[in-house]
C-alpha cells in the first residue's frame, strides 16, 4: 500500500510533521499553478538535493504561468469544469489512477483565505459521504502547521493522547454525541452552528464518541 499527498494553494506548511508527510509520500499531486509554485519553492528544504517532482498538476490552470505550463506539460491535467474545486479533482484523480493508495494527506489547503479554509474543511465530510473508508476507500485527512482534521461517521474510539485540543463539528442538528475522555462532555450539545463543540480538550489518552445515529462529523485536533 502507498501514501499520496495533495498540495493546495493555501499556506504551505513549515513545521516538521507536515513536511515529513510530503517527503515520505509515494504520490504528490499539486492543485494548479499556485500549489506547484509553493511546492517548488519549498522542495529543497524538504528533499535536500533530491529534485523530487510532483507526479501530477491538476486543476483548471487559472493560476498556471506559461513558463511552468511548458516545463510541466507532461504531467498537467486540465479540468475546466467548476462543479468540483481543484482539491476534489486531485482527490478523484488519485482514487481513479492509484488503487494501491490507502492514505491521502491534504496539505496547504487552509490559511490565506477564510472562505477557502472553511470550504476545504467542509469537503472532508463530503469525501466521507462519497468515498467512505468502510467500503475500501483510502483514509483522508487535512494537515497544517496547526492541526489535523479528519472525518468520522459513527460511534468510535479515538487515540489522541491526554491533553490534546479537539473540536467537533457536524452539519446534522439532529445528531447527539455522548462522549467520554473529554474535559467538557458533548452529551447535551446541539450541532446547530459551528461553535458549540469547539475548543475542548482530552482528559484521557482515548476518547469515546457514542453517536445517536450514523452521521458526518469533522474532528480537528492540534
């Protein structure tokens, strides 16, 4: 099995952990020209003298310069449709062309623009709906210098470690989540806005979330 990273046009990571995910990736896909430029600016610090190239650059190419378009013409995939953003186009490409990939990390998808950040984080729940892990699709998370975000869809135990910051979001206002291992239990939370289950902290190494029914939930930890 193998790992893929998708690099977006947001704030490129500077900390060791997300950069290590890029260094270890078997497949690297950049979302359009801005992501490619960020990758090229930072690859020396990640790979050293190894001139690692992205495997694919995918998107509508609205941020691609003519010079880079010519240099990377052999690995550019232009998709002009706007039903999906470039991040989703990159994810779909990996799913269709790399069946051995079992883990996908999305980086540089947040920062710079709040609307892009909110939209891209929300897409993690859409991906869980379209391509659930339970049916054999890869696990997908979004990693930045500040957090790791991922989706769960049913009751679960999460090994996070004691003292971790954690926030829980859901678009389902009928969902109830009973929790163990959090400083502030979520049993009475109504998910009718973004904020009600944010800024929590783990009180145990393992937290348990008991869903009233299967639904889409976004978890963000530090």
